[in-house]
C-alpha cells in the first residue's frame, strides 16, 4: 500500500487509566475511550464514519461479529469497517487499513478501539487449543501439548543455545521497562526492579520466569484517524502514519525458521521502505513485550542490531532513555498494562511520544516512532512508523 504514506494521521487518542475494572464491560471502556479520543481531536461521534474493532477473544466482550455488536452498542452506522483479527498486532493492522480507507475516500474519520477485562471476565476459556487439534496441522504438536508460554520459552531456549544469550540479558529488558513505568502514574507496576529480582522469581517455563512475563490487566484505549489535510485544522498536533507493513508466516512453533526470524523481518522491511527511513532514523520505539524474548527478537528482525546480538544490545543500555533506541516508554506490557491485544496501546504511546505528552518518561524532540506488534506465537506481525 505505498499510496498511503503520510495520507492519514492520528489526531486523537485516549488510554483508559483502568488496570482493574471489576464488573465493567469491555464495551464501556471502549466507548469511554472513543469519546475521550474524539474530544482530544476536537471531533464528535457524529463525525465518525469508520470503525475498527476486533473483540472476539475471551474477555473482550464480543463474539465473531464484534464489529456489528459494538456498532450497535455505540449507536453508529459506519460506512467503512474492519474486524481483522490476527492477535496482538491486529490494531496496528487496523491503522494501516484505516489509512488506506481514508486515502481512497472510503472513510473520513475512523475510530480504532480495544478493551478487555481478563482479570474478572466471568466466562471460561475454551476447553481446547485450536492450534493442537487432533486433525490438520495441530496433530503434529498435540503429543507435546504446548502452551502459549512454553512456545515462547522454546524460542528463548533456542536463542540462548545458538547465540549465547543469557537469562540476565533477558531480565534487563524487564528491568528497563519497569524503570520507565516508575514515571508513569497509570502503570500497574512501578516499584523498583532489579535483574536479581527477575532471576529470582518463580520459574514458569524454562528459561522464562514470572517477571519475564507480561502483566494480566484490564484496560483499553482508542485512537482517531483522519486525512492529513483535515488533521491540520483539528485540535491536536497530527501524527502521520508514514510507514506500514504486515506479514503472516506460520502458526506451528515446530515450523519456525532455523535462525528464529519472525514475520517482523517482512513487516519491518515493508514499513521502512514505505516511510523511506531506516532503523537509524527512529527516535523511539514501542515493541510488543508479552515476554522478554519478544522485544529481543524484534530488535534483530527489524534491523536495530545483527542476528544473535539482541542480548548484547539490551545489556548495553540501548533501550533506556538516553540509549540508542528508547523503548516502551510507558512501561509496556511488562509493567504498565496488558489486557490482551496490546498493539493499540503501543500505538497510543508512540503517538504520545511524538506529541510530547507521554504520561511517563519522554524522549525530548522525538520526530519518528516505530511501533511493532505480533500475534499468536510469532505467527503474524505488523509494524508502523509514525512521524511529525
């Protein structure tokens, strides 16, 4: 989609301050966030003609037809809508698709919203994992009964075996993001964290320990996008979508490439090519951090460091404020919030950094932001580059 470069902008945003929302339906959080994001932009609900929602997972409040369910709840009749669901990076995909809709005149004002309440949601999770059914592709992994975290742990184990990465280097990622969260009054976890704390926490799936894992919180947020032309006349400084890429590769952990590369290799190249930028041009990044191995692999796949050198890149302090690539400035999913599909919340923080109004640490003078998300066990990825 090369024709969408700088054609659309994020003009309003809101992240729900809720981290524990007992008894509150996710749709209410989404609605509150949409209204706040529209107010941030100086727009109204009647201006909205585009809607992006993917709320079909457990604890997200919707079902397969979540777009129609939420449109009815919100009282809007969008002329353009998108319910693409590829896991945690879905909302980055929505931003790219929304930019295309805006560029082609299919929509003028698009709201993208997400919320989930996994800390209290009364429904039970499905009794089976569709990735390991006894028929089709899953039959080859069924004997090993993999869990989500064990799949990520396998990636971490292989990276350690192949490249010499250490548990302490992985722990440094969690420690850095906690340091950023300490400055964010909305972050769930703000207390000091050390490498020793991470290494001493409960082992969940070797080598990943409890503090190598993301939080489980309630929460959500919304953004508003419109054309770059219309954005100039609105309330807030527009943040342009300059680069976008998405990719899918595989669903089975047994089929990962030998070098551990993920679809980020493809989505990142597409985003950089569209924006006309490279890794050295990025001022701040928001990288999906479901587990500590996740951003480490993204750093390599996106070209911020060579293959196998992610551990050294992290331990050299590059992800902190003042480092080569300040990352997850709000604390990320490790320390701020992680209700489920966190890609939208990463996109919100990327835009806040470029507007200069991040709730926590701020990268002064940031002009470019890269936001990267993934879905499933490195099955899908999406990369967005924002500029001002």
